[in-house]
C-alpha cells in the first residue's frame, strides 16, 4: 500500500502553523501521535513541508519540531540550528494564516505519486493539475518529478543520472508561461545544473529535430578548458536523450518561443 505523505503533510500543516501562532514547539512524538504516524516516519512528511518552505523562501516552519534536546533533528536543513532562537522567532512572527494549505490537493486522498504519473503520461492534464495545486513550490516539485520519470532519471544532454544534480528546466520560462503551460512536461527538459544554467542564459538550446545546439561551435569565444568543451562544443549537434513516451518530447511551439526569446533563429539549421 502506498502511503500518502502529501495527505499527511496536509494534516500536519495546520498543526504546525497553530504552534507557530501560539509561540510553541512540538516534539516528534507529539506530532506523530496527532497524525497517527510513528515519529520515525515523520521525516518524509516534514521533508515535503521543509522543501516547500525553502522553495517559497518562507521561514523554516519545521524548526518547531524538536527532539528531547529541544532542537530539530538531523533532517532539518532549512536554517542554521546554531541560530535556533532566531529561526524560531521568524516562524513565530510570520502570518501563516495568509497562506492556504499548500497540500490541499491531497485532502481527498489524491497522492503526490498519482499526480506525477499523470503529468508524465498525459500532458493535457497540466492545466487541471495547476489549478488544483496552485502554489509554485509544490508545482515545481511535481514538474521536476514528472520530468525525472519521463526522462528515466537521466539528463537529456549528458545522460548524467545523479538525482541530486538533475533539475527541471522550463523551455519557456515560468515567468512568461501561461498557468496551463507551467506543468506541461513538453515545456521541459531534465538537465544537470550546469546545462540548466546554460539553457536559461541562451548559450545552448535544442533544435526542432532534437539536437543540442551550442552558441559557439567554432570556439571563437574561448579559451576553453577540456572540461568546458565536453560540456559545450563537443555536444553540439548531438541528438538529445528522448523522454518516454515519445509524446512527451519538447513541443515545437515551446521551442519556437524559446528560440525567439534568446534570438536563436539565425543561428539554427533550416
């Protein structure tokens, strides 16, 4: 049976925000009892909440869950634990009532994994899911996980498979997307962090026949180190790794808009 961690996060959120308003911490044991979860399993729930706060640049809400020493456990990375009082003060003073529960999409039992699977296989669902999820932090997490699934956990340019360095790259940037385009896997590439940055800066792109295209294949903008070349000019013209199923390939309409944004038109093959 799949455990719905997002639904647990949905129930944990108001408990933690109420503690923040009351200026109180809560132990792992207390929270586990309230959720009906063994306290050792809370790390999965708290990981979702912590990631959301980090993505949205919110105060570190999970700093309120403490062990017997009165400090957060080892999974807490959202703030310097040596400045615990400072982080706790930020959490206590924040108006959490202004934020809708970011895990409300799971209130009816819908699992995070079900949404990811739907996004990775059915691009037409992106608009409905975006309306359901609403918050940017959760949406971007879903988008990345859907791309991980579609690209089988491998970078589209290099075949790198270290999950910690694989990122969701929007072809048409989030800021200029329509809401229904922000979770469309066809508007994304799974890239390592280096190529994500190069793509966002317009130094590398993807052609309509799905080849990697670098802005300086003739090396006029050097000097380049050998590792620079491996990550740039030596990839030029190579076919990118395709997602599965093939219907999840980058859509030409998104590529066109990206090419226009970065003025690639005169530099691409006809």
